[in-house]
């Protein structure tokens, strides 16, 4: 018998320390078994070092987003202090992997930022780029968790579920900033609106 596993999903934190802690408090109250971060930890906001320190202290598995990559590249060009980030933070960002893979509740789960093949290319229900489609066929994952678009999503592509929790910092839909819980092996996605603390089942599959 496979026991249900509740995975807290956060993404696109963009150096917003208070929003990160608000999301973590909501996920803790929702009794998640673990939390993962889908990238874009820094840039745009003022609290990059504090956000990274929190993720490190809580041992939250994180993948590299395009803004994380850009912060490291910018620091290499202009020297220490780019974006106000410490050397320790920049080293942690540089070491982040582009993807992480897990076998949870009998399901093969892949974490990435924009897509499994390009951290800067997003996936939307009405737009799965050709290169991403080819990549998904090669990966053969049960579920792929992504960020980047700042929009919650749950959709099926062939035999793979693709989910997105939206952005903790800058939601680009009517819900505003969000986080989410992915329950395995059922593949359900519950999205929480940070400004209200209300949860809703999310199912805009195509």
C-alpha cells in the first residue's frame, strides 16, 4: 500500500523574505510532508541573502531559476556585491542544479524551473514549446513541477502531469501570489492564495 505524500511547492520567491515565510507558514499549517522550491530565489526584491539563508537552514531542495543564474553571472562580471548578495549566497546559487529527480509515493517526480530543457522557457496550458515536448518525451516522468510563469497550473501532457504553484512574490493571475500542495500518488494540486490564506483545488488540465 502506497501512503499519500503531500509536497509543498514554492517558486519565484524573488528575494521577498516576508512572502516566503507567509507561504511556509501556510504550508506548515496544511501538514505537508516536505517543501521544495522551483527556482528564481533572488532578484527583483530586497532580501536575497535572507531568503537563501532560510532555504538553506530548512534544507529545502531548490532548483536554479533564470534569475538565480543571472545573479551569479552578473556578480562574475562586476564583482562582489552585485545585487547586494553575499559571496556565500552567490556560491549557493551557482551550485544549484537545473533539475532534481525523486521517486515519491511510487511516482517519478522531476523538478525544474521554466522547463526540464531550459530554465528560461515557460510552459502554459495553451503553449508547450516544441523543444519542451521533445524533452518531456525523453524524460518520461509521472509529474513535472515547474515555476517561471508565476501562474498556477495543472495539466496533462501525454502520460505526464505538469504542475506549477505560481509565484510566492509576484502572481500574474487574478489570485495574486500563491503556493501549492501536490498530493501523491493522486496527482492533485491545491493552490493557496497568500493574501487570503484560502485553499482551492486546481484543475485547468487540457
